[in-house]
């Protein structure tokens, strides 16, 4: 790709959609975790959005499982943002 686009192709620009998706995923999983952690909001544990259902699935729900998925999504988002920042700084 670099040969085809010559100097116009920059890998850090391709990370932007992935970062946005990762942040949206972290928000969805965070909403799901908070809603399950506060018992007054619900009668039990449930999935609260479509994206969280796709990621977590339908088996063995628990507050700890929701927190683990949320934590990993935040770590991935931070990692991608750091990689993007480093590549942006070192683009020259």
C-alpha cells in the first residue's frame, strides 16, 4: 500500500475508525456494567444494548464478567490511542 500511495499513505490515519469503534464499545460495555452493578436500576442482571450482547453473548452473566469485559475494552482503547499518538508524533 505504501508503494501504491507513495508518501500519501499513513498508517496512523487508518487507526482512527478502529479507535472510534473501540471507544464506542467501551462506552456500551461501561453502561452495561454500571446498570448491572446498581441493583435499584433493575430487577436482575441484563444486557442493555445491542453491541454488548454481541460481545458478551448470552451465557453465564455476572457483574464480575461485565466488569472484566469493560476493563479490557478500556485497556484496548487506551492502547490504540497511545499507538496512534506515538505514530502521529513520529510521522516525520
